[in-house]
C-alpha cells in the first residue's frame, strides 16, 4: 500500500470517529447535559420552579404569590458562587396578602448529589462567616441537613438553609411574626414528602 493511500485511510477513520462522536453526544444522543443546554438556550429552564409548586399544591403558603423570580449567583446576597460551580440558584421574592415578604432561594445541584451541594454551600457560608459578624448554627432538624445563618447586622431577619433530596433551599424571612417560620416549616415538610 502506498503512503498516500495509508494517509487517506487514517484521515477517513478519524473523520468517521469524529462524525460518530458528534452524532451520539450532541445531536441524537441521550446526553442530558446536551438537552439541558438546548432547553436553556430556548429560554425555558430545565429546573422545576419548586416555590411555585409549593404555593399551588399546598396551603402552607396560602396568600403568598411570587412577585419576582430570577437566576442569581448568590444566596441571601451574602455568599457568591462562580458561574462554573455546578449549582443553579433561583431567587424567589414572595409577597403575602398583608404585604409581608419572604425570600426563597432554590439551589439545584447535580442529581443525587444533594449532600455534596449542601456541604459545598455550607463551606462557603463558613468561610464568609469568619468576619465575626455572622455565625452558623447547624441544626439538622429541617430536611436532610440544615443550618441557620445568623448575621448580627440583621437581628430581625432569619436565614435558614436546608437540603432536601438533590436540592438546597434558602429561606430569608422576618423573625416576627413567628407564623412566617411555621409556614416555612410546612413548606419543608411538603418538600420532604415529595422528595423533590
């Protein structure tokens, strides 16, 4: 076989592998990352709006409505995440019938990696709490894992982070009236039952 024929054969094999790889992984394959990217580029999020689901499926947040939902890189505007972190965070601003506000953050991590997502978020809070104005109080009584973030600059505001399944939720709420926290507990109980 001449060198030119051997070279042509090698090029054909490489091109065939490249086309097959492209077709399997990017066009017709079942790679969920590809479908997720396609969905996002079409303007539809692949992540469920769990806050709206709680409002529509239960009475625990009766009277509340989502007045703003946006993608963010922060939890409680305290702890930031890099765009390369494998966590998609959504901010939901809720308003009650009496004008009371509540903020719910949904941190969607990798499927079946909820513990890893939670501990990554907790580590970021621990690092940010080293400035002596904030502390972490791990309670583990809400969801699978949970902690309160206490900031002395916000004595009337509660911050609760909890892991349920693959997701981590952050609740920012006014400590008074205490009924607001009871609603949050009800939302956590619903999410635990649904295990979403």
